[in-house]
């Protein structure tokens, strides 16, 4: 079994483009939908389970959590929901292939995304799109550090 690796990157991005009427200009929030798109064909084969820390999440996240509770939901179905396009505060989005957990996307405090996987391609794509991605320790992932 391959070793899981973890990286973390800032959820708020300076994209350098003006956004009239939005403050701050030139910044955007990385949503779950954006990350799923970055996974390309790798992510299409996954089924997703949502685990939210908030006991009373936004109704869209509550629907997503409920829909994914049993066997998870396919990526395209998840993308069709409202929740992946919204900013959550805290949540784990777990991707499964053939019933095995292969990827976790963790939205942390609306400030960062943490990614855990053993797949080198996924880590490379995250680092390519988000160059500030830094390695995390298991203690940081578990919240003990």
C-alpha cells in the first residue's frame, strides 16, 4: 500500500483579474467545484462522501451530506449540486475508488484546502495549479500539532 501524503494551500487566491463590484478585487475563493475540475478524468471515477463539521450547515451542504451518506455520489452528480460551488467553513470531501478511500479534500476554516492522497499525479496537479502548496505532517492533518 502506498503512503498517503498531505499538502495544504491557501483557499483565497490572487488571480490578477479585476472583478468589478467585488471586494477585494483580483481575489477568488477556491471552491470544491474548482478542485474537482482540476482532478480531470482521475476524479470522474470517484464516488464522494461529504463530512461537515458544522452540525447545522448551509442547506446546500446538508443536502450534499445526506445524498453522499451511504455509498457516496459520483463526481458529475456532485458537481451538479449547488454546494460544490459555495464556500464552506470546514468539511472533508472523501473520494473513493472501488470502495477504497483514495483522496480527501479538506476545507479548513475557509482559509485553506488540505489534500491527502497516495497518488503522485494528484499531488503534482495540486502543486502545479497551487504553487504555494506545502507538505503537511500527519500530526498537522490530525490536528495534534
